[in-house]
C-alpha cells in the first residue's frame, strides 16, 4: 500500500539521522496516515480513504468532505478521491 495521503498527496520525506559524533545516515520521515471513513452530505454515504492527520483537520476546517473536494486540486487527489469528486459534481448539477 502506498504511503501517500489520498486527499492532499502528502508523501514520505527524506533527511538525516545525526549522531552525537555528527555522523549522518539517511532516513525517511513518513506521514501520519490513518484509515478513515468520511461521510458525504450530498451523496448520503461514507467513503473509505487513507489520509494524513493534517488532511483530516483540513476536511473539518473546510466544513466536510464535500467542501474539501470542491476546492481540492485534481493533481493532489488519488484515483478514488477523483471518482468521488466527479460523483459530487454530477449530483450537484442534477439538483441545480
């Protein structure tokens, strides 16, 4: 399974472990990924995503999954999130 957030695209970063003797060895900083089910108000059902804790806070700040996906850039979203975003757009155009 990929270590990448499905909503923000956040992935692993690299850096160094630095010892007391100033020896440097390469290491990876992994994102804090959580498996969550986010509910869509417009579609009336939940969707499972693997997202970072930062993305969960962003979803709450923007007012839910629907509002978050409306503003999200398509290049940051995973294939599953893009599919949900298109379903939301289709539902919104059907109600309008």
